[in-house]
C-alpha cells in the first residue's frame, strides 16, 4: 500500500513562476513536478551509503568471482 502525505512548502516567487511555466510545457501538475524533483534529489543524495560501498566496482569489467580467482592466484605464486 502506498501512502502519501500532503506537505506545505514555502518557495520563492521565481521558483513558483518557473514551476508554473514548466507545468504548462510538460502538461504535468506542479505537484507532480515537485514529486519528481524530490524523488530525483533523494535518489542522487541517498544517505544509506550503498553507492560508496559499491563504488570500487564501478567500471570493472570483471565480475566478483573472477576477481576473487585472480586474487587467489596471486597467493599461490
């Protein structure tokens, strides 16, 4: 079950005007634009540290088991 909560946010007038214009252009409500913006922000600023833990694997062409095999080969040399 998905729950939602109504939240009041104080925004400066220039941001409200920009949201209104973007709302017209994208045919999305301002509320939907704000939900999307908050979702994107939270995704990019996760506090759980998962990205940090897996950061060493970014760009690696080798999977975990292959990497482990390579390390163990070094021990037997």
